């Protein structure tokens, strides 16, 4: 029994990556006319994936080591291996993925009636890619999964989307591909630098992060990584693909794009860009935080003036993810912890909002705020659910959105790396006020006032299938709001380790333009660090 348990612990992440792919292969050989079987099989595979992922909660996250780690050589001559693991930073993002993907797929079955087989395959392949990217500790494997995500989402938007679906899908693909190619060039440079210093190839992020690169080199490489991740977040001014993709995507595509895929960018900064290029990330931090605040305010104003409620929710994502970026680059325990928690919060709240928009669109085939009004009179349960999720998006105390934003603002105020952190915090706080403005404006327009549109008078309230997808999300709004420590306790040791490593590479540097090298990290053996450009291995 102990051997079986040890085998499962070592193989669980591999199974999480492989299971959706196996499900896609099974659906490939299922007759396309059997829609019920295709739908049932795809959801069953994803639910099995969710059950398997719950085993990750049994890991010991009190230390800084990755849990359920596995390392299988792939291309030994180039140091490429299928190296995977989870820590407190990636744990909740993996669980968010395995939870939201079946919700999004199940919610899509009434709106997707053509090419059902292909739709299910795309969703399963997308889940494989997302899980693979979150658990990868090898840069080559991460990049493969990062690119693989583009293809199924491109097809989901381009085939099952709205009238402008082709334009939106091509724009999404081109934006993300350009940033990804530059990141790939930077990855090759880092690996080559390691080879010239250590004598061997490796794509292992833990070994590559031991390199100490010259300041100017770090700046260029960080810029390449940052562009790829900023586009995926998306940060201002690289955000313009997002509203088009969200509006044109089917409901399930919008849900998974908002709930999971956007988090790949913010996660990439924490897992890869900052550990590899600490000095450059420190120097870019004020600029990135300024862009984050611009995104917070700009996204909120854009959401406020939208006539299409789905586009309103899309622009709200630009604003909310600005908070996440601000928390990450505050480089404080409160800020980084709040950022990771807010990634999960945003996935739940915004995913639920897109589901709710999909519910009303299926009934009215319109998303214009002017076409609604007085819906609370005919759809009271729908109104209740929408208001709860809207309040969580606003950050009402007691909901999940409040604790994440509070921690981020607190961490930003305490930041030592930002000039005048008080002003960064003050400007960011205006985003909280504006969120209340645009979200309450939408709620008032949709649910209160006279019921003067005849087409709204006979609308059916939410049904059993819709409640199945929405109630778990509403429950999580309050679980995260009242019991955030359940999540933070598993995050904090990994966050502390991340900050210790980050600070160790900066502690002996005077942070001015004359600094060209970082010293070896404190609290680690000096022979474990590689210095590039000094002619020696220290």
C-alpha cells in the first residue's frame, strides 16, 4: 500500500496532464452524431480530473520544496526533461483550472449545437495545456504547453464565436504569438549562457535561476519575457485583443479565458521572469506598476461606458488584473499573497459573471443594457445571484474580492521597491471606487426600474442546469471571503521562499547604474551559484 501511495504521489501530476489528452483521444473515436455521449464523456473526464487534483491538497506545503515532483528525461543531450511539481503558489491555480474547466464546458452545451465533438476535444486539449503550464519546472516544457494553449482557444473563438469571431481569433493568436516568439529567443539565450558557464545544457528553472547575468543583458531578456506575459495578462497597452476575444467567444470560452488563461501571464512573472532576472525586474517594477495603475483606472472607465454587458465584464478584467500586477511587483508578503489570492478570486467572480451573461443571452439573444430593465420582477433568483457576484467583483467586505484587494493595497503601501508607495496605493484605490460605479450602474440598468420591454416579461428564471454551475461559484465567493486563511496557509511558505530568493540576489547590490553583476544569494552555498561574465564559477 505504501509503494502504491508513493507511486501515485509521483505520478499524480503526470496523470493530471495526461488525463484530458486521453479523454480527447477517446472522444476522437466516438461517433459524432451521439451528442449526449460526447457531452457526458467530456464532462466525466473533467470531473475525474477534478477528483484527482484534490489529492494535491494532501501535500506538505509548510516548506519551500515542490510537492509531487517528478522528473522524466525527454531530450537528454539538450537537458530537456518533463520536470513537474506544485508549491503553494501553483497549487490553487491548478485547482482553479480543474474546477472551472468542467463548469465552463457543462455551461456550454445548450449554446453549442454544431461540431460538438470538435468542441469537446478543444476543451480537453486546452485543459491539458493549462495544467501542464502551471506544473512545469522545465522552461522548454513550459513553452510547449504555453504555445499549445493558443490553438484550442483560437478554434473555440474562431469556430463557435459570434459574428466577428474570425477577426477576434486571429487578433488573439497574433498578439500572443508575437510575445511568445520573443520569449523563446530569450529562453535560448539563457540556456546558452548557462551552457557557456557550466558546460551543460539545462532548461531546469531552478538551475537557470542560479545564473547571475549582467545588468544590461537582464534588462533585454526580462523585457522579452515581460512582453509575452504582459500580453497574456493583459496589461495596458497590450490589452486590446481581450475585449474582442471575450465578446466573440462562446460562453464557455469566455469563462475559461477569464478564469484561467489570463492568470498564465501573472503566474509567469512570479515563476519565471522574476527569479531569472531579479535586478531587471526590480528596475522595471515602478514602470510596470504605473502601467498596472493606468490599466486599473482605464479599464474601469471603459467598463463604465460600455453598452454591452459582456464587454463591460471584459474591461473589468483589465482593471482587476492591474491589481494583481501591482501586488506582484510590490514584492511584499501581503502584496504577492494578495495577488495570488486575487488570481483565484478573479477566476471565480469573473467566470461567474460570464456564466450569468450567457444565461440572459440565451433567453434574449442580446447583451445590450438598454434592452433590459426591471428583470428583478421576473427573474428574482437570477437577480440575487448576479448581485452577489457583482458585489464580489466590487470587493464588498465578506466576499472574496475584498480580502485580495485589501492585501494588495496593504502590500503596495508597505513596498520598499516603489518610489512614494503612498501615491501608488492612493491611485490604485480609485479603481475600487470606480468598480463600484460601473458594476452598480449595470445592476441598476438590468434589474431595477420599470419592466417596459414586452420581450422581458415572460423570461424564465435560472433552471436546474444553470444553478448546478452557478451555486458552487457563489459558495466559493463566501468561503474565500470569510475563510481566506484556508488558502493563505498553504501559500505563505512558498511566498516567503520566493521573496527570500528574490531579496538574496539584491541584498549586496547598491541598485545603481554602475552595478553589472549580482552576488550569489545569501543562505545558499557559494558553489551553487553561477556567475556569467566574470570568467569564473563561484
